[in-house]
């Protein structure tokens, strides 16, 4: 297989799929400073429901990017933290975010031009 082919089993496609889900990158970025409880994550992120946060955390855990941790003691509580593998995605997420800050105005201008010209979003 060549590196420029994005087949279903391609590892590059796997990486893009992980980053393209709406909340994956946001939750990973919110965990960059250390473990957080779900309530803290919801406050930090904003705009995410408990259900969607739980689904996202489970998906990230399934992919080995986040660990679920229950610290000892009472009352019982749950925290989530990045795994070493999850930490490796912070640099690409930062790079995409920096691209968004640098070129976001151009993208929005193109969208507005397409909408005002009667063009339909693709």
C-alpha cells in the first residue's frame, strides 16, 4: 500500500477519524492540564450535554486515549485523564487550532461569499 492512499484500513485515515469527531479533540484538549471529573469537563467545555460527554469519554477510552480513574476515598467519584497515547494527540490538535486561528477568517469569508452568491454549502 502506498502512503497516499486513504483506504478503509489506512492508519492515517484512523487518525483523521479520531480528530474529526466533533467532541474528541475538544475533550482531549480540556484534559491537557490533568485529570478532570465529568462535571469539571462540562464546565470547562461548555455546550456539551452529559450524554454526549459520556459517549465521547467512552469512545476516547475505547481508543486508548483516555483513562477512567476512581480515586480512593469517600465520596466515590470518577476522573478522566489522558493516557500517554492521548498526550501524543495534543500537538496535532494544537496545530489544527493554530491553523483555525490563522485562516478561520478566510474560511468564514468564503462561506459568506458562497451563501450570498446563492451557492449551496457542499
